């Protein structure tokens, strides 16, 4: 077990996201993608997976590299929190719209829908990164558990 699974009530809620980011999730995505391009995210994830599934620590043998990894991990955690909140908020909006289908969509609601569509696009980008990570872990695991036959 870990501190996260031992304390689910605490760790199932956002911890890193700031109040201004809670009001506008796009701030989190914008700040994250200013710091990291998609190719850098993939590179970091590859380094993390490589380090985790091998005995060699060459990728993070210097303090600066380890610090960069920790910073990336914290920022990624914040992005995931924003995505989770966006999803939760979207679910609440859908429930309220479904419970009152007779109401007309206002200009504010249309504007908010555009905002949510933008967030969904960013979440899809994150899902692609996570999918790539899962594929890398699977490949590494297969290579360790079932080495190629001669």
C-alpha cells in the first residue's frame, strides 16, 4: 500500500490546483503546455518508464535531472486534477441539463459549452499520452518477462 491508497479521502481530491485554476481549467493546460511540448511529455514518460522497469539509473544520475523529473511529475499531477475537475463539472452540467430539457440554452451556456469542448480536447491529448505510456510499460514488461526466442 502507499500513502495515496491508505488515505483515499484526502488523495481523491485536488491538492495542487490553485483557486484561480479551479475557476478556469484552461490555465492549468496552458501553463503545462508552455513548459512542456507533447514530444517532451512523451520523452519524460519514456524516461520514467525506462527508469522504473530497468535496474539502471543513468537517466536520473544527476540532481538536476531528478529535480526536473519531480517538477514534471508535479505538473502532470496538476493537469490530471484539472481534467478530473473538468470531467466532474461536465457531469454535473449534463445532469442538470437532462433534468430540465425544456429550458432553452442561453448565450452563457453556449459559451461554457465551447469552454468545455476545449477542455475535452486537452483531456483527449492527455489520454493519448497515457495510452503511449501504457504501451511502453507493456512492451518493457513483455521484454523482461518473455525475452525473444532464439
